[in-house]
């Protein structure tokens, strides 16, 4: 039941006719009462009135008929409401950090294994019509799977992710943007390039280059994504207590929520964080809801038609039962 977004609001002008019908009904009732009083024996009327109670419900059929007309007029005006429908023309790039810090076991069984599991779960959940691609990044970035609707290909590539040295977040973003641009140039079915999103999962700050504002840095890449209309949803994955072993020495690898949140902000996206596989799956579920569906205005007249028909049926029934005639 919606009272907004009418497609033909001018049809509400018919309510003037409904109002005129109400006025006519009241005038008829008033003139009928005057005629009765003019020609009736008043003494006899007083005796009859004393023995009978006024019929309180005699106007109910007419009131229901007016309500039915108003409801059906509202339906004809074409109310609309928001409707979620699956997207069938979009590109999503899953960009996963495979730096050595992803081997930390603060997230059971390890960050990289949890990332693989959640990534495959995301691929399964995502609306089938969306093209999904995969990029991994460590010291550099590699496009593992170009955007495709073949989820098995994406999941097979996710299964092969293993930790590698260093973290080049900016390169991962630039590689994803290039894949999106290439896909958008050849994808038909619309007036312009398809809507696109980058989902960036990482646990730490960029190390290559060390300056995130460098030409190939993460912040520069995020600004490029903003210019291309591609928001980045970042997922900071892990805990502040992460540790990896390097040459037998424990090296702390806490998550860097701040830089990932900044990347999301610069691109016009949204930042998330997850400290367990369950939380990561919930984040991916949220992203699926945001990415996999679009909100459009849909017809909302069915409810008004149903109520109008019900009011009309009740009006007819009340007229027959109370007044022994159809409402008029």
C-alpha cells in the first residue's frame, strides 16, 4: 500500500465526481425528509417515532460505496513503491590480498583459508547474471579471472590463492579498474557501461609503494575509482593480535582499518571489518544484498484495487441486508 510515486496523478480529479455524488446523496436525503414532514400527520409520526428507534446503519451502504470509489480512484492513479529486483547487467571485481600477513592464524584456521572459504561463498550467493572477476595482489597484482558469469571458474581460482610477499593494494585496484573498463567496453544490453563495484579484502597497510598517495598507491587508485564511478567496498579482515613467523621470529601483523576505510571513503564506497569467518560471511551477505539487487519503482495498485473491490462488495451486501435494496 503506497501513497507516493503516482504515474497518472491527474486521475485524482475523479474524486471531485465522488464528492459531488456525496453532496447529491445528502441533498436527496434532506429533500426526502422534508417531503415526509410536509405531507405526513405529525401526531401520527410522533406516535410511530416513539415506538421505533432510528435506523443508525441505513447510510452504511452509501458510505461503503463512496469509500470503494475513492479506493479505486487511488488505484487508477497508479501508485508505485520500491521493488528489489536482481541485477542482470553489472560487473563486480573481487580483489583479495594474498600478502604473507594473510597466513596469520588469529582467524581460524588462518586468514587466507577463511578468505578462500568466504570468497567462494560470496561467488555462490551473488546474483547469477552479474559478471564476477578475481584479482589477487601481493608485491604486484594479477588478474586471475576476467569478469564472467561462470562461478566455478572464479571459485577454482580462489582455491589456489596462497600467501606471497608484500602488499601492493593500489596495483590490485588499478588492475580491477582495467578489467572493469575492458568488460564495460564490450558488454551490451544498455545505454552505457554497466554498473561496477570493487570488493577489496585485505588485512594490512600497503607496503608497495610505501606512500599510499604515490602515483600507483592505494589512495591514488581509490581516487581513480571515484572518477570512473566505481565504488570500492573494503573489508578489513583479521584482528589486532595477528602474528606471522618470519625466519623463526614472530612478527605482529595487526589489521589496518584506517587505511582501508580511507580507500572506501575516497572511492565513494563503504568500509567493513571482520574478525572471524562468520563475520566475513555476514559482510559478504550484506554486499550481495547491496550489489546483487537494484531498487526500482514498481506498481503498487493491487492493494488499492483489492480494498476497493472489498468495500464495493460490502456496500452491496449492506444495502441488501439493511435497506433491502442496492446502495444508491
